[in-house]
C-alpha cells in the first residue's frame, strides 16, 4: 500500500477491488471461500482523503500527526471527526466485494469509535469517542456478521486506540467453518487463543500490521503458529500482513501465511505452514484449499 491508495475513497475502493479480484482468481471454484485482508488496511481512510492536498507532500506519519493533531489528546480525534464517513467507506467497500465475489471477507481492520446504525435515529451515529482497532467480517450476501476489537494494544498504537473487551472476541459459524479474529498482537496472547478454541473456533484469522520498528525477524510473528497446535477445535490459522510504505516511517513488512494444526504440541512452526508468501515486503496472494473435518463427506 502507498499513500496514494488513500488519496480518495474511490482510489481506495479501486485498490481493494483489484486485490479482491487477484485473490478470487486463485480460489477453488464452487467452494466456500474466505479472504483475509491485513490489519489497518482502512486505518488511513480516517484522515488522508480529507487532507490529501496537505498530506501528499508529507513524508512521515509523525509529521502528519503533528500537523493534524498537535497535542496528544487530539491525536485520537483524527479517527473520530470523520468516523461516520470512514465507517461507511470501510463497510460498504468490503460488503460490496463480499457480495460481488460470493465470499467471506475478514476486512483487515480500521481505527474507529463504535459506530451504530438505526433507521429510527437517522442512520449511522457515533456511540462514543473511544477509538478501537476493529475488524469487520462480511458474508457472501454482503451482510456484516461480526465486529471484533483488538484487545491488547502495543506501545505506539495506544496513542490512538484503546483495547476492546475480551468478551467481544467471539467465533461465528460460516459455510467455511467457525471463524474467529484475533488482531495482530492479540494472536500472541495464550488466553485469547484459548478462548477462541474453547468457543469452538476452527479457523483463527490474524490480520497484522508490523511497521516502522525494524526487521520483522525481531518480532517472531510465526509464534502464533505454535500457539494453535494440538488444540481441541482450531484447525487453521490465517495471518495476513500489510506491506508497503504509506509513510516512510511506517514501512510495513511480513510474510502472510496459512497454517494448520498438526496435532502435535511440539511441532515447529515451519512444519505447520500450508502456504506462505515468498518475501517479507512484496505484495502476494497466498492461497490454500483445505478440508475441515466436519465438512467432509
């Protein structure tokens, strides 16, 4: 992703449409399909389109925040002031793609306060000003099935968002299997992996955004793979990384993958990989056709 991909809502929709087409070109015909986008894929929609004329000449995220929100409290306002428009663009983009391609979509995530919608209250409205890093799950009909917040917030991100409730991490039944979402750092916390397993999740999707903090090898992002081994219900883990340089100090990298549970707690993560991106900084479609036990005939 680049800064230009967020220069307008139309530009963002066109970019997501191209990515979805590329993903579906690799899908198995007539099989239930799940497409997972990376964490923070819609994060920059909150302020880049509205301030594009100024931001197009700014190199770093730190400069952008300093210009738009010069004090710490105002930083979170970046994701509140246009929350209605951001939520609409985020939801409608991925809802339409899910419907057009008849696929389930874990739509990465966006930084948003809780946005509710009611025809008796004039449509969408902001419930409160608390910004969370939230992921939406859409069905092949285009319906939004689940909103999952990030619970554990790492340093740096806590300038903009607060953690959601563990109780909001819930798997849902789909034609692909029972899906749960753990956003990035949440997937490295045993209590949340255990919760997903205890609630019957068969597929855990982990959208990730690892940016601006040095080589990804320092993080060991594949420890999530070892954490899903030999679980009672979890059969697959799907991790989708944002890559690219939206701002120069937020250059992102990661090797997206699909991993399985081998049934052995001692498995090396490498032995559990079903499919993985070739590089840490290239955009790739990573696909795997898998069999879930309860759907076998």
